[in-house]
């Protein structure tokens, strides 16, 4: 594990708008683990959601971060030191 | 970050039964990050869910792991090297 003085943060937030992508990009650079709720945006603007998800995949790729869906509501982004283990992602 | 040879795992699974607590306890000892979906059990047996959650809080405490709700559907358990940052946990 990391030293206590420099922990990894796990941050759970809601994406409400494409403008949220900027701060998410910063968090990805800081190697945070992100759990992003996309439901409010999905309900309001599917096209904007599509763009947000596309950008997040690009940012994650640049940062060698892993990205995965968590059910219908959320997306996980994990830095390269964290491996996402998915027994049932595609089921739920 | 950790060395690549020894990554931290993030595992997203569904708790279906109190018997699942055994393997979850092992995963907590291995310092995995766990995202546990509790909805199916919540729908089937609220009393059993209560017991499961109680046990998980006890196991997490013993392991100095952090535990938090993620919306209505999920529980996060993070080992001591990971800090859960919660801007809106109690909102959603």
C-alpha cells in the first residue's frame, strides 16, 4: 500500500454538465479513483452524455487509466496502479 | 502509486446472501477496494441485509478500512491506503 502521508483518493461525484469534464481531467491527472454518476445528465441530454463519455475515455487513455461502467448509473476511472476486476460488469 | 507488479484491485460485485460475507472478508484482508451492490438482497430480505451491513462494518473496522454508502444501491469498502472523498455522499 501507499504511505499514509500520500494516500490515493477515491472520489464519488455526479457529472451534471460537460463543463465538469475539466475538473475530472485534473482529478485523473492526480491519480484519483473516480466514481462518476451520470444518471442526471443521461436523463437530460443523451447527446451531451455521449460526448462526455467519449472525452472521458480519451482522457483516461492518455493517462493510462482504466475506465469501466458500473451498472447504468456510474462510470469508474482508476489510475494505472489500480486494476479493475470485473466479474459481472456486463451483467449489471 | 504502487508498483505495477503489485497493484491494488478494485472489485465490483453483488452481495446476494449473507454467505458472501466470507469471501468479502478475505478480499478486505487482501486490501482490495470493494464496490458491493446490495440491491438484490435489499429487495429480498431487509433483515438479512441489516446483518450483512453490520458485519461488513465490523470487518472493515478490524481491518482499518473505510466504508461508505454509494447511493441506495452500493457500499464501498476501501483499504487504509485509500481515502474516500465524499462531496455528496449524503445527498445521493
